[in-house]
């Protein structure tokens, strides 16, 4: 029997993780591969950073850092930093799911439109099912803030398991 590939979009909110108990309850570990999917906004600017000379264990004198001593921080460095932060934050979730027997991976993407990133991941990862929590906005809130779950529901060509925690 082939494994079902399940994409689980998450973000920093605890609300996004409320789908996980439902995945664990309804999708057994032996036949489902979980892809935890996180979308972060891409870094917009390249900044400058000064090296840290006084790290608290040197014997030299502390001095002012001149503008000539700063070095650039590139967007790839910022992306690596964001990716590492997400991986550290998601580590307990990954470990818990792996301990239950799920094959699980974490994918971090960078993009402005979360729904489009999810839809692209569905294609790229040959996803069979998307499981996600939704705030279920309606009326003016949906008009101004949009609904990622609604857009994915309307455009995805795979089934969705949606959970509204309220």
C-alpha cells in the first residue's frame, strides 16, 4: 500500500497546531507521510552588521566600532537564520510525531502569498491531502484579511482536512 503524503501548513501561532491531534487521531502512522510546511516572508532588505569584539571573555579594551568595520548581511543569511529558528521551534513537534512512527519532514518556504506557496507545494511534493487549521473568517474580516484556507480549498486539486478550533 502506498503512503499518503499529507501537507500540514503551520505558522508561529498555537492555533495552527490545533490540527495535529486530529491528524494523529484519524491518520495512522504506518500509511501517512507528514510534511510540516512553514511559509515565512522573504527578507526585504540587506542590512549591515558590526562584528562583536567584546563577547565577555576577552582581555582587550572595549572600543567603538567604525562604519568601515561593518559587513553586509545578505538575504540568504537572513533566510538561513529564519530557517534555523523555525527548525528549532518545530523540533518538539517533529520529535513527537517521529516517536509515534510517522515519517515526517519540515519544509520552510519563503513567499508573500501563503496560499500560493501551499498550492505550489501540493504540486511539487505530490501531496495527497492537506490538513490545516482555519480561523474561518467571514464578512469584513475575510474581505480585509483574506482566508488562506478558503483560497486553498477553492484551488487545490486534493482533499483538505480543515479544523476550526472555536
